[in-house]
């Protein structure tokens, strides 16, 4: 992608996982199922 600003920028994202025992457990399955639902609604599953 192209920069939004006229000068180089750097972006840091800090994610706190306090008390979490896994990282994103179930997120991929939920994302896949949501994509399939949207495709089914459009008729291109």
C-alpha cells in the first residue's frame, strides 16, 4: 500500500493477552464460516 502521510511512518501494535491460554483459538474457523455464509447469501458458494 502507499503511505498516507508525505513522510515515512512506523506503526507499532501491542496486544495484551492477559490470562489467555491460546492465541486466536477458533478465530480461523469463525472467519471461514462467516465467509461461507456471505458467499451462500450471494449464491457463489
